[in-house]
């Protein structure tokens, strides 16, 4: 520690006592190579560092999995108690206003997904939605494409407007990155952007199928709705963005964290990209 930062400064940042640090250091030196029990102070120090890295998103189950992935053998109950004792807790979600405008006379697609949110392979079903972020310059709108197989955000678009091009640009990015086969289902709500001629033509040109939730039923698109809760909790709640550009950087930083780092209980506590990487490795092994 002291090779990079002064011990006093490092202990203050990690909220660890100096005496506790040297006590742990002495134990480590005197019992080098032994299977010693980790001190509470060391575990708490690492938990505080993880909490900072994941922007306060982890409760004790994910925290314990993250510690294990870093080589720390520590039980669930111990992690839960230490987090409670030291005030390390996941941020709570908040309710946000729905932005869907379904008051239009445009054609509406049938629900082809029927809440079947578990997919056996990538690029079978993408879900999509729009959310908003407040800045001092005005609203910033975000549209994403979410692959239901790995819950990876495969495409996104940010703009200061709610025109159809917002969702079309997210689709174009996802298509360029993933190159899915014909027959992909793109599931959305009944918002005017998704029902628009511009977006529907883009789907048709790509031989993709449009699917839409029932009117006023957010549970028909719950994976994306859940994603917004995580985004707002991890990157937006408690922040005051002066400019749209500032908000944009925060959102892009969170998307990178979400895809590459955030552990998902539904994926066996793997990140979306790691889950998909292992899936592809398994497919190659089976084909060999």
C-alpha cells in the first residue's frame, strides 16, 4: 500500500484504522503461506472499494460473489453482517414517470414474446424502450436494445428529442454490432416511435419481426423496465447534470460497467459479456 500512497491517507479513504492495518500486516507476515482467517477490517476495506467501483449497486449476495471472484473465501452471513454494521448497502430503486405515448392511430404489432424472457441463444429476441435523464440544459433521452439471452445492451442511442430516429439509431447500432440472422424479434411498447413508418421499415428491411406489449402493461417488457431502475440507481439518482454531454458520459460509463462488470443473479452471477463468452465457448466445444 505504502509504495503508492501514504498508509495514513489510504486508511482514511478506506475507513480502516491505521492500527488495524498494521495488525493485519503483521499477521500476514508472520503467517505467510498459512490458510489464515481474513480479518473483518480487510474484508470491509475491500467491500468499500467494490462498493465504489459498482456505484453502490450491490447488496450482500452480489458483494459476496464479487469477493469470491477476487479470491476471498468469505461466507454470505459474514458479508451480510459486516455490510450492515458498516453501513454498506445497495441504493434503493425509485419510481420514474413513463414516457410511452400510445395515443396514436398507427398500426400496432402483436405480442410475439408473451413474457418468454429466457432465450437459449443470442440474437433471438431483443427488447427495447426509451427513458429520460434530466439536465440543466433540458431532457436527454436514451433508447437501448437489450438481448434477452445474456441481458447485454447491444445497441443504444442518446438524443435531446423523442423522434423516431432515436430508436432507429439504437437499432442500427445493434444491427451493425451483432449481425443477427433473419427472424429476430424486436419487442417494444406501443409508443409512437416504435409504431412509426420509419422504425417499422427499418425492421422490415432487416427481415426482423416487430412485437409489442399490451396497452399499458409494463410487465410485458419487464427486462428493459428493470434495466432503467438499475441505470437510474447506479448513474442518475442523486446526480445533477449541468449539460447533456455530462449526462451522456455518465450513462455511457454505466453501460460499459453494466455489460462488462455487473453481476446478474439470473446469469449465475456473471456479467452479460462473460455469460455470452462462456456460451460461445461451450458451443465451440460441443462442435469439436
